[in-house]
C-alpha cells in the first residue's frame, strides 16, 4: 500500500445492502480503511462485515439518516486527508486508485473532488473544452455514487446539506464547491461499475420512498438556488404531470403506478408546504 492509499478512507452508506455490498468491499484494497454507515439499525450487518473484513468498521445509525446525513456521519470519523464516498452498489476496476494517484500528482492536490468515469450510459461531459489533459476533465458536478473528497479543501461540516434525505445532495454539494472557487474533476480512464438501484433490497416501499423524495428534493433544490417562483413553477408542472399519469394508472388499474404517482404527488405537496423530508421506507 502506497502513501496515497494510506491517506484514503472509504465511506459507504448502506441500507439493507448485504446482498451486494460485499462485492463493493472486495473491489477495494484490503489494507485501506472502510467505514460503513448502516442505516437500517441491523446489528447483524456490523457483526458480519467486521468479522469478515478486518479493514471495515460499521457504524449503526440510530435512525435512517439518508445519503447526505449518513455520509456526514461517516466522514466525521475519517482521520485521513481524503474521504472516498462510495455507494454499496459501485465496484472499482483494478488500478482505479492508481489513476487517482496520478491525477492527484498532476493536479498538485489542487482539487476538492475527484471522481471516476462511468462504465454505463451515464457518461460525463467527455467532449467538454475544459480538459486539463487528455485524461482529466474539469466539470461542474459529479454523481454521488463515487467521489474522492479532499478534506484539506473543505471542512466536514460543510459537506452534505442534511435537509436532503435522498437525491440531489451531491449536486448541491458540487454547486457550493464551485461557488466558493473549488475545483471538481473527472478522471476519464479511471473506470467504475455502478449497478444502479441495487444498493437496497428491491421492495416496493423503498421505490415509493425514492419517488417521494425525488419530488421533494427537486422542489427544495430549486427553491434554495433559484427562488420560490422557479421552485413552484417547476413543481407545479411536475404536479400536474403526475396527476395526469395517476388518472391513466387508475384507468388501466395499474396498482404499482397508482402508488408511485400518488407518492410523487405527496412528496411535492409536502415540499409546497415547506415541510421537512420526513418520509422513510418504514413509514409506508
């Protein structure tokens, strides 16, 4: 393990991800510290992972904290210069960290976030004119499933806005970093597999919760940065779109779609009333 790897701690926020998180952990050098924040209050996860992987520490949260607050908790326990935020359904390719190291040397540590490129159809802005060199691309934001945060450039208390429970937390973080003059880069030849929507058990109440929070977070993000008029304009368009889709779901008696659009409407309604993002899978 080189000095760069010694300066990294991985932080993985999990919610009932036991079926897939092991693949994620195994893709990381076994000498690198990993902090798992388990949001399901399942102490069996802690016992199992800590016994199987000597480099893993599991923190059991007392409640479901969500993505942002869970990562804030994990990063608060990091004692290294870098915190590598990673989703439990993301798998590093071999030599990924070597490419991060080369980028860190090239950039002379002048970055707040470094992120890998993707091995699926959610690719970054590869045709941008902001290429630093043929492999390093400066961007305005990165996806939250995998990002190396330089804690010399941002204090842990300034990381994720805990008003978000799910969705847009990383976009909000990147926007604040850019507004303060920070730099965000994608390493185009450092690849990662992101399986997507496999971090939690595939059960209906989680999907309904995701739909509720997508609408709530979209309104809150627009309100935070673009003001109340824009937030309501965007929200009302989404609101009536969901009403329309809900009607047709009733017509065709698609029970799952009925529930999804109902929860999307409900999430927006709560955002309109400026209520906090209170819904959790266990409330459904």
